C-alpha cells in the first residue's frame, strides 16, 4: 500500500513531512513550517518505508517545477530511503 505524506523543504535544506499520511492527516504545508518560507513543497508517496514518488502539489506555496529537484536533493542529503525507480512529477500547477 502506498501512503501519501505532505512535505516541505526549508531554505536551509531541512525536510519536514506530516506525521500521518493522508487522508488521516488533514495538515497543510504551512503548518509544517509555521507559515515560513520554503524552497519546495508537495506530496511524497511512500511504500514499504521507501519514497517512490515526489511531486510539487501545494496550493499554499504553488512551487515551480524545479522545486521537486530541490526536494530530491534535500532528501538525498538526509539519506532518506529513495526508490531506484523514483517517479518525479512536476506537472501540478496551482493555476492550471
């Protein structure tokens, strides 16, 4: 089963994500960082404790396509468990 968590990446590279997956958690991205600035925000899909997908879906921060790459870079710096078949989805747009 795939679990979907919201995440943010702060300007200093700290990755924050919801404690519980959706739909159990109704947390929004600004709550993760107390409304402060982020360089990336979206959803990450986790299956068997491994990140299998990352996107830029955040209506509050409306991150651009490059934010997914920044998120991936931050996750790698933190040695997060990332699938070799990781799917990056940058198609989401708040204004689409």
